[in-house]
C-alpha cells in the first residue's frame, strides 16, 4: 500500500486538483533546495510533499 493514501490526503484538501497543485509547488521548492520539516520515507520530492500534507505540516488554503 502506498503512503500516504489518497483517502488520507483527500481529507486534507477540497479537491484532487488543489492537492496536486500544492504538492507540485512544494516539490519544486524542495528541488530548489528547501529542507523538509520531517524525516521523509520517500526519496522523491513529490512523495516528500505528500507526506508533509498528510502530517499537517503543509496545509492547503481554501478559496471562499
């Protein structure tokens, strides 16, 4: 099973689109040299970003 699961991640975001955009932006910043705030299980930047979202370190904002 993949970690973090899509079900867990969807509880954190309004839509799959906003989840993907947030993860992509964070992955880009990690690629450019920013450090992660946790000990990641994944070695890939997108995986690290998704782990941060699952751990509530990175929180999506909603447009209301």
